């Protein structure tokens, strides 16, 4: 019969053992009284020594929870930074397109400033003279007469 | 760490100093960007080594056992003394191993914190447990 050594028993007690070794021990102790009593003896020795050593210092001081506020703070700051940056970017992009559109509007509007004509009652609407005043983008004023 | 040091030294003032020193050393190591692979085991190892150094330095003097705040009666004080004297009979590595074992460290952590090979932890532990039991018996017989 393959009896096991103290090393294996100790590892079994401390659950530092593979599943196959565990199965082997559990099967073996059912058949071998020597190993079963060895295991019992070593288990009680382990818990006895642990208990004795732990009795030296029994005051279990409550360990305060370690807060990692700094890191959390950094994360929040980073989030804020990303949000601010994205808002700023959208404002800049918006302004860029808005000003571009405005420029186009100014260019268009400045070409045709006003249409002025005097109505001649003796003529039909299609025969009326029409004067269109045009202000160019450079500020030049010109009048176009349409008959 | 504090508990481990208390089990080794049993002097709350010295233990506080030791734990503080270990943390300062740990902080400086980190500051120098020296990588500590297993911080938990490293801290335990450093604490145990510091305690061993302290015991060596103070071995000439009789321990005053200033740690009376948690030993509520004379019987417990005597018991605590017996256990510590029995622990002192072990080799430093064995003493560290058994104290760290009582703290519930895994075999991997025990191997990292002591100079014992991972494959030898079980064997060394079972031997040390028996040795300590014998020492405890001797000390109790001496006293009573």
C-alpha cells in the first residue's frame, strides 16, 4: 500500500494540493488507519500551533479602508477635461462654419443691395425701367439699368 | 505586518518603528522605480527581516515586555512569553515561516517571503510544527 508522507499530508491540510492528489488521499485514508490517524494528528497540530501563535497578538485592529480618492479625482478631472475639450471643439467648429456661412451671406447680400425703380403709369409692367444698385464686396457701388 | 511583527517582538513601540521603517523603505524603492514583483510578500519579508535584526541587536538585553495593553491577565502574559520563547528556539527562517503561516499566507507567498523553495514548504512546515510543539512542551515543563 502506498502510504503518503508528511509533506503531502501538510499540503492536503493547507489545501495546496492538486485534485488528483486530493482524490488519492481521500481514497487512501478510507483504507489505511495509519494514514488516517497521521492526518488527524497533523491537522490538530497545525491548528494548535496556529492558535497558540495567534494568541500572542489577539487585538484585531480595524484596518481603515484605503481610499484612492486621488486617483478617482484624477479620473473625474480627466473626464471633465475630455468633456470641456469636446464642447470647446464643437464651439470652435460651429463658429468656423457659422462665420463662413455669414461671409457667403455678406458676399451675396453686398452684391445686390437694393432694387429701385420709378413706376411710369403710361407703361405696362413689362415695359417699366428698373435700376439695380449693386455694392461689391470691395465697397464699389454701381447701378445697372434694365429696360 | 504589524501583527507579524508583534508575534515576533511583542513590543508595540519597537514594532511601530519597524513597520514605519519598512514602509519608508518600500516608498523609497518605489520612488527609485525599482520594480517589486510581489509587494505583499516583499512587505512581509522586509518586516520579518527587520524583526530578526531587532532581536539580534537586543538579544543582550532582557525583554521588558512593554506590550501589556492587550494581555489582559497574568496567565495570558505567561502563555505569551512561553510561545515567544519557544519561537526563539527555532531557526530564523523557521520562525518566519511559522509566523507567516499563522497569518494564513499561501505556500507561494511563504516561499516568496522566506528563503525556502516552494516545493519544500510543506515538508519544512510539518517539521517546524513538530519542533515548535516540542519546544512549547519543554517551556511549559520548565515553568510549571
